[in-house]
């Protein structure tokens, strides 16, 4: 039965005495291999980090406030780019753009509320809702 390949790359270690050997013929290019072992897993998931509830709340609020500001800025930028043509057309385009960005802003506000609620529940040890 064939052996499956390793899930992680292997690092080849050459015996100390043989590392400086010069091959006698041009065909002998590979050094002698003695030991093979897997590389250290540098990218492991770190353990839980304890932080204050206030700090986490501040991070969440800053992130979603930035998203909401970005929605406002994007709406203004898009309005300045696309307002051209007859007045009736301008009103329709303006309405379409503002409705779209208001919906996105509302989604961000709801996501902010949900994430703050999750933080509050987690602070009281509630991780799942039945």
C-alpha cells in the first residue's frame, strides 16, 4: 500500500560531517541525507486573548462608524459623478443613488447593533441561542 505524501513540507537536515563534502564526480550533486522532520508550524491559531469589554466595544464602534462614514462619502462621490442630463433624469439618478447608499448604511447600523449584542451576550457567558 503506497504511503500518502505528508500534509506539511519536510525540512532536510544534513549530517554535520557531510555538509562540506565535495562530490568526486559531477553526477554526485546531492549531499547525504540522514534525518527528515516536519517544519515547525509557525502559523498556528493563537490561544484566546483576554481584553476588556470596553476595548472590544470601542473597536466594534470604530469599525462600523468608519463603514457608515464611507457609505456617506461614497454616496456624495457617486452623486457628483452621475448628476448630468435633464432635471427629470437627475432626480431619478439622485434618488436611485441615495436609496442604494441609505440601504447600505442601514445594513451597517444593524450589523453594528448585532455585533454589540454578541459582545454583551459573550460577556455574560452566552455563546449560543437555543
